[in-house]
């Protein structure tokens, strides 16, 4: 579809019974809107978008449920670890108490043994002193002391048995503590893995929310439609401006610069060189090939809302570069569509365009009596005559970007100009 046919397309749209709808869409003086032309296409597109949104919401809900379950498991493990820590402390206190009791019992038994040994020694001395005389009382005393000694020895053995039993209990407790510590280490490892899984889930949820937000933010009612015979064009939309007839244009995404760029100019083969001189104002070319949007549309779009400009350049060595400006403004017909503003420059092609600010469009070159079809003849021209090979241009009437070729006018293989509203 060619730009001169766009008005016919628009007139047919306005002559339909639904023309009042388009008049309503043109009532806003502050924003431009993109509208589709096929009700069936719009319904199909919306149904598809709603299914995608529902699927994303379902996945987000499942992820949140899984995250909650993992958090509950982590909480249960933390409580289990706390209980085990308390048990370990209790066992340690028991061990300390048993150890103290054991030491005290041993000391007591040792003292008793020493006392008994002293008594035995005294008994032996008494027996020796009374040898040969009436030793019955001494003998009775010795028998009595031996009985007491046997009783103390029994108590000592019983104490030893208790100590052995306590040592067995302590060994069992040590084994239980070791087993609990091993389980605690396992639980800590599981908690670390769960925390990593929760972190991964959180990152996935954040990413899904960003995708969903980006999807919802770009899912507007500016539905695309396909023109018969132009299925190779990636995205054609109708553009509606206040007090201006709707027109079709191509929209593209630039990986390094974002989405939603509208093509206003494209040069690839010189196919509109013969007609551009007479159609600079209304536009010319083909939406799928060489194309010029037209000065009047550019004026309406750049003064209706702040626009940024992106210029892509490719030379005959297939080297590419770009220049980007954040405030592109074109004057009206009374100002001869002067380049009023470009804003701040960024890119790697060099700023060859800023010197054209305040230059009127289509300036006549008095030395060669030919027009530039551009904003002056300073440092660049992207609407000049297309050259099919890399040559140095003798006049400004060619496709060149001066600063990109060390100030020389070297012909370019292709170029493209795109605009979009500033956020």
C-alpha cells in the first residue's frame, strides 16, 4: 500500500456508517491513538491476549502456593531444630549432674575405705598387744569391725555398679546426642536448599511479574491488521491524530532501543527518486519498501506530542551505526517545515544532524540549481538520489552522513528514520 493510497483508504473508512466512531477518536488534542479496522480481528486478538493473561496469572498463583508451602516447611524445620537444641541442653545438664554425683560418690567411698583401713590397722595392733592373754574382747571387736568392713565393701561394690550403670547411660546419651546433631546438620542442609529454592522461586515470580506487567502495559487497543498483499510487513497500524485524517504506518521493535518505533523514512534502492520531489509534503513510496511519511504528517505528530528520533545507517561495507535524538520537532507549512528541535544526541554514528536545526526543508543549492529534499545541505542528507555503490558524492544530493565518513560525502547502502512518543 502506498502513502498516496492511504487517504483513499481513510476516506472509505470515513464514509462507512461507523464514521462517527472515528470522529470521536479524533477528538483528543493531547494524544494519538492506534485503532484497528477489523472487528473480528480485534475480538480474536483480545481473546488470545486474555488467554495469555489468564495462563500467566494461573502460573503466578501456583508459584505463590508452592512458595507458601516451602515457607511452612522451613518454619516446621526451624521449630524442630529448636526442640532438638532444647533436648540437647537438657541432656547436657543431666550428664553434668551425673558426672558430679559420680565424683562425689567416689570421693565418699574413698574416704570410707581409708577409715576402714585405719580401723583395721588399729585392730591388728590391739590384737598383737593382747596376744597370749585374755583376747576375747579384742577378738569380738575385730569380728565386729570386719563385719562393718564387709558391709562397707558391699556398699562400695554397689556404688561401683551404680557408676558402671551411669557410665552406660552416659554412653547411650552421647550416642543419642551424636545422632541428633547429625539430624540437625541434615536439617540445616535441607533448610539451605529450601532457602535457595525459595530464592529461585522469588526471582522467578519477580521475572513473571515483570513479563506480565510489560505484557499488560503493551497490550492496548491499538490492534494490528494485515493489508492484503502486504503480509511480509511486520506490523501495520492506522494512526489517528487530532483534526487529521487517519493514515497507515509501519511499526517496528529495535532490540537495543525498545518497542513501538514508527517508520517515517526508509531508503534501500532508490525506487522513489523520480517522485519524491513532488510528494515531499504528502509522502510517497511503499510501506514495505522505500518510504517517506510526508512533512505534514511529521509536523502534526511531532507537535502533538514529544517524539524521539532514531536513525539507522548501513554503508556498502555492511557496517551499521545509529544516531538518536530525544526531542524531534518539525515546523508547519508557514515555516517551510523547518527543523525546530532535535534535543539531546546519543549514538555511534556521530551528530551530523544538529547543524541543520532552524533550516527550512528542501533548500535550493544555488551552485547546482537542485534541491536537497532535506533540511539544508550541511552535514547529511538521507533523501537524496540513491547510489548503487560506494562513491564520494560531488553534491549534497545523495544519501550520506558526513561525520560517519570523516567529513566526506560517501554514499550509504541504506538508512531508516523512526520515531516514537517519549515516555
